[in-house]
C-alpha cells in the first residue's frame, strides 16, 4: 500500500504486468489441472485401452465406490490417519519440540552433533531413505544384528511383520528436522525476561512451559501442524518405495492407494475422485489449523 | 567454555539419540567401501572405492547427469519466473494478494498424485513426457511456494533505497538489478536451493514421465535397481545412494546460514 505512489512502479505498469505473465500462465495451468481432476472424477476415464478414448459420464459412481468398496478408500483413510498421527503429530512434532526445548539451553558441540544427525535424515533423498530403512530393518539388517540375534532370538522380518510401524519410524527419522528447526525459531522468539519473571513468581519448570511458553508460540505450533499434517497426509515416495502399500494393504495410505488405482490399475476417473476426496480432507484440516492460528483464546 | 544448562543424564540421552539417528548410515558406508560387499552389516571385507567408480560411470553417470539437468533446470526456471512475478506482487497494490498467495500454497498442498492424472494426460498430448515436461511440471507445482517466499523477501527490501535511486535517475531495470536483487541474494539462494533439492529428490513425476531407461534420474534408477529381485549389487547401490545424496547434503551445509534465515522467513509469516 505504501508503495503505490512510487513513480518507477506506476510508470512501468505494463512492463511489470508482462513480467508476471509467465507466472500467471503457470498458475493458470495449476488451476486447470485441479479443475480437470474435479471434472474427470465424474467419468470412467481409463489410462489405456478403450476407456482412454471412449470415456463416459458416470455421475457420482466413483464417489459411491469410495465408500462402498471393502478394502478401499475407507480402510486406506484409517491407515493414513494412523500414519499421520503417529509419525507427524506424535513423532516429528513432539520429538522436534522436546529436542528444541532441551537443546535451547546449550550452544556446544552436543547441539551441533544432534542437529547434524537429524538434518541428515531430512536432507537424504526419499528413495535413499527408503533403501536405507529397508536394509536396516531387513533380516540381516542393523536392528536384527544388534538387538535381536545377539539375544539368541530368531531374526524378525520387520518390513513384513510390522510394516506400518517401520514406515512410521522411518518417516519420523526423516522428518523430525523440520519441526525441530521451526520450534527452535519459535522458542527463540519468546523473550527470556518473560520466562525469568515467571520463574521469580515461583512457576515450576512445567508451569513455565505449559502456561507461559506454549501459549506464546501457539501460531508456530499451528503453522507446524498445518505443514507437517498435510505433507504427511499426501506423502508418497517413502512408503511406496519401501512397501508399495503392502504387505496386503497394510501400508496403503491414500497417496499410495491413489497411485495404485490410477496408474497401477489404470482407473483414472476413480483416481481423480480419490484426489478430490483428499483435497477436501486437506482443505478441512487446513481450516481447522488456520482457525487455531488466527483466534487466540 | 559454553553455557551448558543440560544435566548430565540429559546430555548422555541426547548423545545416544544422535548415535541411534545416524546408525543406519553404518551399513550404508560399510557396504559402499567394500569391494566384496554382500549387503550385510559388516566391517568392509575388502576396503576400496571400486563401487564409487561404478556409481559415477556408464548408466549410473548418465542418471547423475539427468538428475542434475532436471534439478538445475527446474530451480532456474522457477526462480526466474518467480522473481519476475514476485517483485510486482510485492510492490503493487492489489486487494487480497496475500490471501490469494496463501490459497495457492494451500492448493499446492493437495497430493501431487492427485493432479498427476491431468498432468500426465496433458503432457502426453503435448509430447512432453520427457525431461522438459518434468521440469515444467515441477515448476508449476513449486511456483506458489516460490512466489510467496520471494515476495516476502522483496517486502523486506527498504523502499527508501529504491526511492533514492529513482531520484538519482535510475530506471526500473537498474533499480531491480542493482538494488533489489543484490539485497535479496540470500532469499533467492534459499528459493533456488529449495527448488533444486525438491527436484533432485523428486521420484513420482520422473517415474511416470520417463519412458526410457536413458531418461531415468537417480531416484527412479535407484528404485528400479533395489526393487529388482534376485542378485542385488549392494556395493554398487550403497555407493550410488551416497553419490545421489551427496549434493543435497553438501549444498545445505555450505549454505547453512542462509538456509536458517530463509527458513525463518517461510515459517511464520501469516
């Protein structure tokens, strides 16, 4: 607003608009793709074969299928909820917060070591992380070699027997750094004097955290929740590369389900319906978090 | 030497946690430096760097180049398009522009797999099932985030400097090139790096877009190799993984200070 009267801007309006054109076209493409997904969710379009050319409108059939098929969308939805809850909310967010608040008191080597360790997971490409964790949890892998076999037990095939916990842990390992960094920035924004004052007033460590610090960093918590919930909700490569959704459908989260339906089985129309349903869920989640962000109690 | 407010048990616990965190890498390095690797958790039986030599030559080398082209291309296109649009966005008065940007970011939060179907169809029609298609698609998907970040960075450039330059007779071009861009260097580096690593790590799009093995980037190559049943060459794959992971990790630690600044910018501007 304050920039409106700037002559070098106002005399170059055409040039500036022209500069924005490529971005506008690409954003237009994004909107077009979203609209397309919505439209074709009402058709039986296929990836290959006859249905790829001669598709027809099927009304709400695809949406009905979401709720009527056994072992389909609904099961996949609950798998996703479990995965998101344990890996993002409990795992990454809580662990990231605990680490940030513990390491806040120190600036030494220990802090650098811990930071580098968790950053390595975050920076590692998804597929490398998947490969690494498949190997770590395999029958001859690190966990079996160090924790199971030395105690005279039989090696466990973790990725087969405990698929969902394994991918959950792998995702915590991979993603905690983001929450950690965000909470470090959040805790730095709390003035030291406020905490000191609470201390002098006799607040215990727990009270200081619960009643002073947490309310102050509420916007950060909401932002973090918003990002990691949605990311995890739609996260694909790690699970897909580790298990492909299996064994059976044990780790088939919605993103994997969508891929398997649309590109594995070639039901593009049904796939589009799944993505619209995911978009609605993501939209609802965002509204909840944004409300948390905006309205302090 | 430093103000350590940690109790000893706490410090030990944290140290142990860091150790657990990096422990999976033991297997990775143990096998990569073992010329006779069999994929077990062992000290290298035959220490050497043969695996790394394989991981940068022949097919593997070509995948490295493919990844590099896709990542650098995507990062450069999206940063360029982003800068061109973000400066006007930052300086012009437009009602609801922040709301618009956030809506786009949220829209972008929808599962990539969701828009993949229409993207695939469009690319097929346009003959873009190739690296250029991957780059353009990734740019489309990155753009909302890139725009938001760059606009936030341009917002922090003091308008007074631009005013002074204008009074001294500088044109818009000179103002942008000599004041705005140099002052947002850190931000631009962060945006470029984010797009670069995003594209470097990208798996799903190239998986669907690459029709021929010659076009595979490293992510798809690695997936194809370890998904293959039968004889898995662990020595090669571990070395390949390290080569694949190295640029993203390396660049991060080079740009660490910038990163954290940029990060603060992403986090909490609402």
